[in-house]
């Protein structure tokens, strides 16, 4: 399969590039040590926090709620789960604000920096993510992710899998959709991208959700590229 016409690769971030579950777990364990908090399962905390992500976006997508940035949705969910985990009285406002920024400080999977660095030799690289612009930019700078641009839900006032996100990226880059490739660990993201003419690459992340993972263990379609790491993608793309 030829990729000679592909000019730009767009990356889902949470789960595909960033290990959100491991990152939030490690941040929680560090906070617990610093503040001598009661012992809790921080992996479960991370999964519970993430569980508010899709319902929060769904309220926006359905029109029940006006446009609301993901950082606000994350903060609202944080307040809920601090109560659920018995930490409501132990974690004050300053700490809550700092905790919400953990989503701006996620660690990438180990294969990402070397793989993306190889891909950057030939292709334009950018995010196409539901994260905030400031969060994605901060995460990339902290981790050394070699982005050429940041495309965020903030730009489009819409969340994936809304067509406005993919069509907006196509419009901003002013490229033929077939010259753009969506890279994701989530089959439904790739289904949406392909429906608008984009090429597709599936990167398997079967441990993204840990014990809560129920799908995306394997590719569910015949994507243009199927791999287990960004270095697999780099090799497939000829870099």
C-alpha cells in the first residue's frame, strides 16, 4: 500500500499517545505521600475519573448543555469522585485545581517520542483531540512530543466523533482528505475519520483502561495501517 500522497498525520491523544491511567495513578500516589492521605486505589481513582469523560461530552453533544471545555468536565467529575473515594475533606480547592492539571501533564507511552520523531522527518504531525489547546500544548512540551500543530476540540467547539472536528481539520490544513491520516487506538474514531475520506492507522493500546477496558483490544476494520506502537507506524510509513 502506497502512502506517497499522505502529507499530515493527526493523532488522538488520550490513550493513543498518552498513558492517562498510569499517569493519573502515579500523580495520585505522589499526592498521597506528600499529604499523608488515606490509602486508596489510585488506579481505580484514575479509571473512575475517566469514566466521567464520555457522559460529560454527551451532554454537550446532545444539546443539553452549551459548549463546555473538557477541562471543566474533568473538574466537575473530580469533585464527584473525591467524595466517592472519601477524600472530599482532605483535598482543598488549591489541590483540586492542581489535580485537574494532571491531565495537562500526562506521560506518553514509551514508543511515542521515538516513533513520532521518525515520522516527523517526512510528515506534518498534529493532534486531533478532545483535549484543550493549553492542555495538549503543555503535555507535548513537557513530554517532548514533536507536534507541528495542535488541533483541539476548543477550535471546533465540538467533540469527536462529531463531523465538525474532522471536517474542521481538513479545512484548516487545506489538504485533500486522502492526504491526511488519523491515528488512533479507538476504532470508532477511525470509523468517523474514514467516513470523511481520511486515511487510517490503528495503534493497539489494550491496557489503556486496565480492568475497565471492554473494547479496542484489536482492530475491528481493515485499516490502512495496523500496529502496536508508533515505531510500527513509522516503519509502515517508510520513515
